[in-house]
C-alpha cells in the first residue's frame, strides 16, 4: 500500500519517486553519466567521444494563448531543460496526440511556430508521430524529447560545484506566473492595475525561456551548473540544486532583482514571488572569478541579472539573508500560481 498520497494535480512528490520510481530504472549502464535526479533537468549519455543531454516533457499547448504563442511556449518548455546542461540543443523528437477538436488551420499555425523556433536555434526534428485521438485534450497534446550534444568539457552538472562558487540569477522571480496569468486573465489585470499594467505584464510572456541565457552561459567555462526556476520558483529551484549537489547555500534575498511589473503583480494578487513558478529565470552556480563578468554579459544582451549568493559547506546548511535577518531555505512545496489561477478562473 502506498505510503504517500499522490497529488491531485502536478508533479509527483519526491518521496514517492525515491520509494517507487528511482529504485526501478531498468538495467544500469556505464554510459549513463547523469541519470534521473531531483534538481537536475536532464539525463546525460556518453556516445563515443560525445555527450548527449536529453529531457522529455509534455508538449504543452494552451489554445487561450493563441496557437502561435502557445507553440512558442511549448517549444521552449521542452528545450530549456537540456539547454541548462551546457551542451548545445540540437535535436527534437515529438509525439503529437492531437485533440479531435483541433482544426487543420490551428495545427498548421502551431507547427509553423515550432519550425521557426527550431530554425532560430539550429535544431533539427528527427522523428515523431502525429495523429488525432479520442480522449486527448488540451493542454497536453503529446510529448517530446529534446537532445543536446557536445564534448565533455561543455557538460555542466552538480558534480562540478565547489565551495566558494557564486550564485547568479537572471530575470528575477515569478516570470512565468506573471506572464501566464496576464495572458490568461487580461481583464483581471486591467481591473487590478489598469490597461498599461496588463500590457507590461503580458510582455513578460516572452521572457519565459532560458535558451538565450544558456547560450550566453555556454561561453563561460566557470559556469558549473544551471537550473530553470520552474515549479516553486527561485526558492524551490535553489533548494533542488543544493540537494542534487549536496552542498550548502547562502543567498541574499535583497540582491535578487525583481522587475517592477512582477513586483506589482505579486502585491496586487497577494503572493510570494520567490515561491512562484518562474520558467525563464536561470539559476547558475559559477566560479567566483567569472561570476561578475557573466552577469555583465547577460546585461549586455538585455537580460536582467545579479550575483546573489554563494556555495558554502553542506554543514552550514541553506540560508537566506534578508532585512528581517536570517532564515533557513526550505522547499515551498506548494506553488501559489495554481491557487491564484483557480481563483481568477472563477470569474
């Protein structure tokens, strides 16, 4: 009998994975360099003298975004998880299990955007499956595997982290929370803060990717590990990274940049932005000799960035320093986005 209750929706609890999934991973293979691990978005396989990072995700399409914008988001969700490996994203395999309600025009619009993003990032689509099935519905219209390829020297991971490394954050917290809510519930944003506020919040939508962040970071050998702050935001992401690498952290909250429109969104809708889903926020652990220059490189490309903390010995634990003093960094476990979205959907 199961010892952990499964969540009604969303990702399965880590405790269930530790007990049920991770002990049952098929046949061990010496060519698996990084296998399934909390806090690591990708697996890595050695093939000859090259390394392949792979990640599999649902192909996530929300018609309310418009099919072009929805496909942009779906594509970047898939590829951000391998971009953080440090290897160059190169290939896509995709299974489209399409709802019967999807029209030919909608499919064409969606796939055209996938093609344009693949061209932009020099990615090739190598295999897949496309069909319409009863029982399939939005937003999960299939699944896809992204593959990144490169030499060992380009591979980043928790095994490279050293005490004294610095923590660099891009874009600040709650990027995805703000981008999604403002597009899904535009009238609620207008009512809360006016039309200009809603427009600025909706502009955050296209920040929901770390593809460009990672392309910049690949030029810095001192970038040891990267992670995309998705579910449970910056605090959840940093906690997961520290757990995966078995190290401690000291982070100064007031050094983490927060965009004005995101700060206003958090105030108006009463949530902690640091706990909120933030696809597009890159968390990087970097050699102290390169951290400041990496942050400057981000800023030169128009990406908000700051050095916000450092890696410490595991025995020192996970610590957040803020105006009120010090507190322990704990995993938020519950992301406020889902509650807010449910409340706004009630009308």
